[in-house]
């Protein structure tokens, strides 16, 4: 008889250590759910790396931005206008937080 119990998120993330941490969020570009690989929207082929939009969303939700001094979940800004992507320094900060 097989027993199936829900797996705690902390263990789930350790088992998926080979995947990019951005996969912990759903992709805003292709619409796949969390923990699933991104797909090419036209033919549903799986991609090896997440879409740039997913990586940007992950960095925004994970780290503070050293360039514009915003907290996690707050979009980066430049000259008072919201940026479409996050600053490169925020990616670096998110990678350090994930490590």
C-alpha cells in the first residue's frame, strides 16, 4: 500500500535544487504554473531556462534593489517611472539571497 503525504515546501525546494529558483513562481509570459518549466507559447515546447519576465518577477519578489533602494515586491524605478524589468544589480542580489 502506498502512502502519499503532502511534501513540505522546504523539502520540495531542496529536491529541485538543479532548477533555476525563478521556477518557484508562475511565469507571467507563458502562463505555466509554479515549479513547471517555461514553454514556447506557439508550440508548447519546454525551455531549459525560464523566460526573462519570470526571472525578473523572481528577482523583484526575492531581493531589495541596491540601485533604486526598493524593497522586495516593489518594482524598480528610474527617474520616477516604473521599469519593465529589474536592475541588473537586483538580479545579483537575488542570486546571493538564493544561495
